[in-house]
């Protein structure tokens, strides 16, 4: 079978753009639609977004899980970490680590080479403690716990108010009947 180099190149460009669009959409959805992310952004000048693919029960389908957080997680393969300035489009890539068995695909000279992935792999291999280190302006664990407790209380209060409003609507229906 003869491979058309131009067609293969076009497909590679499409694949890269599609992957970038998927990641950007995941970050945007997490920032603008995830209730925890919105609550964290109201209380913090930054948030981390930790993303990691998971295989569905069918063993084939993969989905990306997007987790907003205030603390920097430990680096792990098959994960991505971004740091975002709250309520902005300012996104910094902390790492992009594919599964270990795919690392050679991203090496310099390969069609799928990627500078950010190669840097992340080198950091993970040689300077993992640097990848895990928090930023100078990250909150202390005590402050993070206080923020999370405040958010949990707020969610609980909203649930109580929702229950009360449902009970009130139900009792009003009985009064009208």
C-alpha cells in the first residue's frame, strides 16, 4: 500500500487540532459549568484543573474526567494538570503526561513529537518533586480546608432551601385542592 505523504500530513494536522480542541473544550466546560469550579473561582484567585482519562466499563470507550482543585496533586502518568487564573482565560500547562507505554511516540523526530509532553516526561523522570511543588502564592492546606468547608456548607444550605421550597409547593397544592 502506498502512503500519500501530503494526505498523512493533513490527517496528522487534523488530529492535533482535534486533540487541542477537545482539551480546550474540557477546560472551558470545567471552568464555566462545573459547580465546584465556579465556587472555587469565587473564593480563590487561581484553581488547578486535573484531567485524567478513564476507560468505561465496556473496556474500549475512554472519557476524560476534569477535576477542579485548589491544591496541586502529585504528578502521575496518564494525566494533565493546568493552573488557571480564576474568571480569566489565562491557562498555564503544568504537565501533560501520557501513559508510560506511549512516551516514545512523543520523542523528537517522530511525527507525533510534542515539546510540552517531552518536557513533562523529563520532569516526571528526573525532577518529579519540582512538578509536585506548589506555586509560591498557593493557599496553605488550612486555608484550602476552610474554603472547601465553606463550599460544603453553602451546598448543604442550598439543598435544605430546595427541600423547603418543594415542601411549601406541595403543601400549597393541598390547600388549593
